[in-house]
C-alpha cells in the first residue's frame, strides 16, 4: 500500500504515520521550512523510518506539490490520502482559519483529484471534527447529519464545517470522513504534546489536591457531555476503517459512548490526581437563562469582552472551553461501532486511563518550576547526585535543581524513567545525566560511583533520597524477617555504600554536602513502621557520627526528617487518601532549604514536638501513639489479603486524629 499524509508531524499524524508505516510506504507532505520536523518523525519511527518518503509542498499553496515532476511521479501510485493538516487553535482569527482550514483543504482536494488514474484512484480520508455541529447544538448529532442550520459563531467551528463541505462538494475521488471528538493522550502511555480540552483544568485540580484534604467532599458542576477519545483509539479506528471495503461516502464519529458528563470527567481526573472526591454536583443546564434579546444586549456591553479575556487569562482556560459546561450535544457513533464490530477496537472509558493521562501531564507538561535566587547562587554549575530521581520527591527536586543550573546526576533503577526525567530537565534548560542503578546491589553502587567520578571528577552534593517503606506491625511480621532485611538493605546499607564511595573525592577537595532523607517517624516513633523507622534511624545515627569525624574537612551533613509525602511509595495504603500529607513540591522545598542553608537537621514542628514529648514524657507519648495504632487499621496486604470486605477508609475520629498530627505516618 502507498499512503500520502498531510499534517503528519502533528499530534494525531505522528501516531497515524507509525501505524501506516507498518503496512506500506508513507509519503509525507512536508513544507521545506519544516524539514527538521520530518527528521524528528524519522527518528521517532526508528526501524520504520525507511518507509517514509518526503513530498515537499504546502497546503496553503496551489498546487500543493510545487515540483511538477514530483506531482507526476505520484499520479496513479497512491491508495489512500489522509488529510490531517489544519489549524486547531481556539483563539485563532478568521483570516488564518480561512487560509489554512478552508483554502488549504480545497488545495488538498484538488491535489488528490489529480492523483487519480485509470489504474488507481486514491480514497481521500478527511479528518474533520465533531466541531462541525457548532458550539450550541442541542440534541443528538448523528454521523449522517451535516448541514442542520447549526450556529457556527467561532472560526474553528465554522471552518471545520466549511472544510468538510469542500470535501463533500469538490472531491471527485471516493471520500471517507472521520470526526474525532476532543483527542486526549495515548491511553497506555499518556503521551500528548500540548495542553488542550480537559487538560486546561489540570492545574486547578492539582492546586485543589495540594491544598484541600481528600476527605473533604467537593461540589462539582454537571451539565454538558464531553466527546472524548484517546489518540490511539482515533488512529486505530481510522486505519482499520480505511482498509474496509464498502465504506466510501460514510462519516465516522470517533468518541467515547456514552460520552461522560463534565462532572464525570472532573471526577475521573480528581481521582487520578488522588485529590478529593466530587460528592455533590449541580446541573449547569438547569441554571436560568436570560431571554435572547436581553442576552444579546448584555453581550454588547462595553468592557464585557475585555472581562472575558481577563478571566480566561487568569484561569489559563480559553473562553470557548467553558461552553462545554452547558453543552447539550451528544454525538452518536452507531455507524462507527458497527463498522468496528469485528475488529477488537473500541474506545476505552476515560476512567480506565485517566491516571495515565494525569501522570504524563504532571511529569512532562507541568513545567512550572519556581527557583529562588539563593538556590541559583548555591547550585549553579555544581554537580548534584540524587537517588530515587525518577519519581516523587526525587523527580520534583531534580527539576528544581536542573532549572537552577546544577549538573544533575539522576540515579534510580529504571533507565527509561530516568531518561524521561532527563528530558524534562533539558526542556527546562538544565543539564542531567542518567545512571541506572539498583541501590540494593552493593557492587552495582560501586560501579555507578566509579563511573560518576570518572565522568564528572567529583560530586558537590549527594542526596540520599531513594527509600522503601513497609507499613506492617511487628505482630504481623513474625514470619517476615526479610522485610527488615530488604528495608535495611536499601534505606541504610545502600545509602552508606554510596557515601563511602563518594566521600574520598569530597575529602580531597575539602568541601561537599551529604543530605540524608530520613523520616519524621524517627522522631515520633510511630507504630507499624518498625522496619522503616529503624532503617532511617540507622542512617541518621551514621550521619551524626560521621559528621563529627569530617567536620574539619568542610563537608556538611544534613538530615531531613521528612513528613508523610504523597508519592507513589504511599499510594498502596488507601487510608492515606484521607490523611494530610506534604506534596512532592513541598518536600522538594525542604531539600532546597537543606542545600541553601546547610543546617544540621531539618524538622517540621510536629517532628520537633514528637521528639521532645518522647524525651520528657515517654509513657504519655506511648499512650497517644497506641490510640493512633487502634484508630488506623492494618492494610489488606498486612492482613494477608483477608478479609477482603474490610473498609480501609478512616472513621471520622481517625480523620480528626490524623489532622491533629499532620504529616505523621500511621
């Protein structure tokens, strides 16, 4: 098969080209000034890159393919043309929308018509959008509907409708029209290249998650339906439908059915972010509306447009996106589902992949990193090695250090995750190096340290952040001595081994800093964490002893008694969904404080109080801790998975107790 694709370097296009390259030769329309994007596409495809053939041209020009010889070479040789090139920008103006979306489509149609020959006539697959229904359509919009007198009061809606009309009216080759809804990231990897649609709300969700306890119910807005679909479903469906016979002239809606409501979408992403639940909703469609004439007069009031733009800028959300809160359109995809019936391809529900989308966004697209002048001054040009750098506290700290100009050495087990972190730091303008290492393996630590010294000569700051936590009482661990061994292996022996490996170069240079991330549990002696707290206490004691020995060398040792932080490490313990925690950003700020101020110890107020109370009133301390032990149930894992019907959620009394002792492990 031979394919020709416009818009191949766009978000959907990249996935489509990869799928088509597995089936045949893909001719990619490329503007000369976008040659670098084509090279990037080749690199993305790896071994499949040989299947790509550049065709130099521009849909904004007529003819699209400027070289007559190149045009002639393609006549009668193309089986399918996929037209994806278009401007998708909810803030676009009419001139750009008309020139690219309308006239560009007209030029592409003329090009495809000219590619037909007696031997071979291509099928034109026009990637339209459910936006053809306009922004105010009410009711069910079927795949057979097109010109329904709908309102098209936005350049994007208008030109998606008009460009589809151009294909319908002017194409002399067979056509198939695909109308995706809001295209989200890949349902398995989360990959997406920009903030769009529901992603506009992610920052607000993150802020709410970070400042409102999970146990507080939220009031949400219900109303319109949101036509969503992950990019992999859109591409898989289009490729399958393109190769089925008897579908010429058909239109296919590529959306989730039934479409989730605004409240369901927000609930799915709050859950993915481990934020509070939307327990109550009110229906935005039930809000009173003004009479049409009055609404029109109000819409013409001076300054209203300016106010709208100000609100949009403040929230970071295009005004047009708010329309979905009251949207009353539903997009029927019965024709699509029937055609896909035997393919094994179906649109997954948002709830099944929302966490994947959230994780990708928080890792790759949430690049707002604040860096103080004091951190810039302290770490610019310095070499900082951080363990556990691929997620949680380590990942967030690595971003801050990279943004501040440090040479960041990333250490964790999985190379792929470390490389993702490296890419994020490089996008922030920083430098990072990847050193995969299993910190349970002492010999692997030695080899990693040797490589680091060989390549960087020294490490200015070592951050021992990687750790393992086990929440299980001693009574539940009588036959699990290995829990104590493996926790000590990583949290204590691994950290000590790395310190011993890097200490000589620090001593030789007579400067450096070692930061050990300990636990608030070392100060508060919380139950159920004997293995974890003992390993962190051992590292704490080692650091205190070492500090006196190397004081004269100028090397500083700082211990951070970290409170409970919402990281992947605590995710399996569901009761922590209802317990106040630090965010990774707040935890990273403690590490920043350690680097800037170089104190001996960093403790929270509660950690200080716990340490003091245990020193002065140990029996009173034990009484309080025993109350917490009784209030907070063991995990299902600690119970051996039985009984499965036990509710892991906290009682109201437990919630109050947890908030009185904020940041403590229970």
